[in-house]
C-alpha cells in the first residue's frame, strides 16, 4: 500500500515537471559530470550559469504574459528589446552615468514599451490565428528598421559614435559610462574563489518574477489568463478579449525592454544593429524547456527553464571544445535543442485543426 | 453612383496590390534618383532572375495545397547543397557532374520533404512559423553533418581540398570548408555548367520571345473571333500584341544603334528553358487529378476529407514537390554563382523567395506563376536599387543595405498581416 502510494507520487512528480524538462536536466547534469572528468571546474561553470540565467531571465519572463493571454510566445521580442536599446542610448547621450544611467534607462524604456506594446497588441488583435508568424516578422522588421535609425541618429556623445562618419557604433562599451556590471555588483560577493553571486541582478530578476506572479493573481491578471484559455468563454463572462490581449502584450514588451538593459549591463556592452535579431527564439525555447506550452505558462517554468537552458549552453561550450577541438558542437547543439523545442511546442498547439 | 463605385473599385485594387505598387514606385524612383544605366541594371536584374526564378516558383504548389508560404524550402536548398558537396567531394565535374548533383539531390529532397510534410501535418494551422523554425532546426543538423560527421566520424585526410585541415596538424581534417570553390565547368568543375551550354545575345532573346508571344496572341485573336468571346478579352489580346510589337521595335532599334541595351549579358538558354518548363509543369500539374486534390485540400481540409481525398498524403506530396524543386533551384543558383558558402548559402533562400512571391501579389492562399515571375523581377529590382539609392540620396550605401533588409522582413510581415486581417474581417462579416 505504502509503496504504491510512493510510486504514484513519483509518477506525479515526473508528469508535473514534464518529461522534456527532465531530459534536458539530465543532459545538463551529464555535461557537468563530463566536465568534471575533463578537469574543468564545475564550480566555475555553475557560476557562469547563474550569471547567464540572470542576464536572460527577464527576456524569458517576457514570454509569460503573452502566452497566458493566448497570443502565443512573444516572437516579437525584438520590439521590446529595441525600446530598451533606444532608452539606453538616449541615457548615454544625455550624459547619465552609473545608477543614474540605469534608472533613466529603465524609466524611459518603460515609457517607450507602453506605447509600442500597445500598438503591437492592436496589431496582434487584427491578425488573430496567425499571431506567431506575424509577430516574428514584425520583430525582424522593427529590428532592421532600427538599423537605419541607428545609422542616422545625430548623436554627439563620444562614447557611441564611430571615429569617422555618421551613426552609432555596433557595440558600445558600458564601462565608459560606469554602468558595466552595475546591477551584478550590487551586493555581489564571492563564495570561495570560483563562484560569484551577482546578487543585485538575481534579486532584480526574482523581484520581477514575484511581481508578475502577483499580477497574475490580481483581478486583471486572472482576466488575461481567462481570455487566453478561451476567447468565447471570456467574452460570454463579460471580459473584453482584445483589451486584455493588448494589456498582456504591453507587459511583455516592457519586460523585454527592461530585460535587454539587465542583459547589456551584465554583458558590459550595448549591442545594437542586428545583434539581437534572433533573440526571441532563445527566449521562447527557454520558457518551453521550463515546461510551458504555447498556450500555458507559469513563473516556475520561467525560472526552471532559464537556469536549465542557459546552464546547458554555458557548460556545453567548454566541454565540447575540450572533447572535440576545432568543432562547433555546442553551437550546433544549441540550434537543434532550441528549435527542436519550439517545433515540439508547435505540434502541441490545438488550433485550426482539419 | 457608378463613378463612386468605380473609384471604390480602384481603391480596393490599389489596396490589394499595395505591395506590388510600392515596389514599382520604388524602382521608378531609383532610376530618377541615381544615375544608373538601364543596360547595367537590366543585366543585373536578368542575372538575378535566372538565378532565383526556379526557387520562387517552387513555392506555388504548397500555397495551392493550403500550407501557406513554405519557408521550409531552405531544407530543399540544403539537399541541393549536400548533393553539390558530394559531387565536388568525388571530384566529378562538367555537365555530367551537375546532372549527378540533380540526381543525387532528388532522393535527399524527397526524404527531407516527406519529413517536413509530416511535421506540417502535426502543426496544422501554424505551418508557416513551423516552416521557418524547421529551417533553423535543419540548419543545426546540416552543420552537424558537415562540421562533425565529415571529419570526426568519417575520417577525411587533411589534404582533401574540401576539408578544413586539422588545426593541430593531424592527419585528418574536420569539417567541410566554409567556402567551397565549384571550379570552372570546362576545367572539371561545376561553375556555369548549365549556363555555358548555349548563350544567346540578350536582344535576340527578347525579340525571339516577343515574337513567340505575338504569334500566340494572333492565334488567340483569330480563334476568339470564331467563338465570339468577350470584348474585354479581345481588347487585352490587342493590347498584348501592340506591347510585343513595341518590345520588338525597341530591341531592333537598340541593336541598330548599339546602345546600352545591347551590352546586357548574354542569355543562358538552358536555364531559361528550364524555368519555362517549370512554369508549364506547375500549370499542368494543377490541372491533373493531383492538382485538383491540392486545390480541394487548400480550400477546405474537411470537405476534401469527406469527398474521399487523403488530406495528409496530399499535403505531404505538395511539400515533397516543393522541396525537390527548391533543391534543383539551389543547384541552378550555385552553378551560376560558382562558389558555395557552405554554411550560409541556404539561410536566406526561404525568406527572399517568400518576399519575392508576395511582392508579385501572391498571398498565403493564392499564388500563380505570373505572380512568381513578376515578384522575382520587382523584388530583385529593389535589391539592386537599394544601395544605389542609399548612396545617391544619403551618401551611404550601407543605409540602402539596411533598407533592403527592412523591406524583406517588412514585405513579409505586411503582406501576411494584411491578408490575415482581411480574412478575419471576412469571417466576422459572415458570422454576423
């Protein structure tokens, strides 16, 4: 009797987490074990994992509101990202440094993202049923449009321009404005010699996760989830479907905008032009690996997913280089896992059947 | 009342063809803004047309079968490249080598097409995003094959011209080189293997084709007289005849005064014949039983199923045809370019082909050969023109290059968005 109950609960746990997630987790563990046998420091790999997870966390979190509202993962993440990039560039141009730069960037990016996210939400309402395809191309189009914009901006700050000619540099160093790792180093500390805890960034990520979690327990958050699970049902119970979808995509765009600021400060460089063209796919794969589907997601999926996926990517690179020198095996693995997960999620979408 | 209806009709027409019109305007503006010679422009444009038309036409059948625009032709292009690398690896050149590449590419493309077709059947309603992602996914497997299997699993000596030599000076290399030189066809390579079979001066070709169309139109005109067809039809036939005569006259005049039009590069006859053959094949297959099945499935999978059509199988066949055609199209393109960028040559193929056919006025549910050809011409005109305009208007060619990337993505997003929006509006109207 007792063993049977135990067995059942074990099965429940597996189903609760999801078999795909467990496979990736096992793969991650396997790579760490291999790393250990190849004399690579597992502690350093874990430290890098934490850093990369914190960097990408908000970008993955941005997927949650749009999935919950039924518009699918936010393949138009570059739209939010460009808002964040423009905010950061403006803050540099206006001469802000350090925390002032960070605060102004975040504040500005939220303002931009509200407007842009609203327009993007309206667009998605017009193309119901094909949101994911249109979103992908909307993201690509905005990103390439901004390339023209970066090239023509008449900014004067010596931190951003080319040495000759017009326009902004491809990568802008953030230590020039004293913002390199600014959030990471807030209360940051070393455990031993190899493990660094970027406390500020992690706290910021978990705070945002908590806020989103809280929001989806509020009245408007529940309304969004209701709209996402069934348009007809939500409409019947008096909810404005379109309005809720727009609201969800505004939140998603804001998270994308702040996400790229957190990402850039940790990276130390601000990359513009086409650097972030394909940023959405990694984020989509992140939340899916955490156990989300294209129509349902939880904050726990975000956290599990981002740590597993980024951990896998960070540790696979040195391990693959160690075993098969001269091959690009970790990049190949990234492509297959990332896109494989997105394809798997697409096969689970139960829309537009025969 | 009639006038208002007329103007409304004109507006709807403009709305339906917005993308095409923008591209026509852009090309005209380009000529005004930059000091391009017509001859050079036409030469570039024709070169790109021979290269890309095959790939763009390969999109038509999946559209008719209701799968939308198949970004997955990237997978077909990979099949073509695998065949080319295999042929180069065995060092078989010339026309024979190219034929072997066509032969080899077919079964690989059938396999790939079958697999992607299975996937599209599992992702019904989301085929387009699935086809985009499957291209990325397949790219991973393709790189695994060429960067890992070739070298780590299949040992190849470092001295082989296609292999990246071992970094540590080992006996065996790892991976296929980033750029593979296809070598000249007459020296045992593949470059221009098809192009060089027969070439005709551009203006002769123009006159020949225009004369051919003229004869067709005359026959049609005489026949329509007998059957007393519609007046409009007759008018358009006369218009076409006049157009052919004008083209012939311009070509003959250019030939006599030797202006820049007579400098346009010679026409590779075999490629043009292949493209025309593909156009005829596509039109023909849509008239067969299979083609009718495609149309029925494209209209409504439910009704097709009820009327006894195997929907899943029909869809897979459509994808397989498209993939095989794309593989051959990529081989035609590559033998013209002469070098294979092993890891990037395929990556933009789907995007550019889809943008082209959309510019021609196609949508996710309707595409014709005519739209594919017009679209290829207009899209490539924009592609050639963009850096020139960037240079002439803003003094920066780079700006034009960014602009054309924007146009590619923008066109796809806009045309697809507009189509879905209209379709959604129509279903809403019928429900109400």
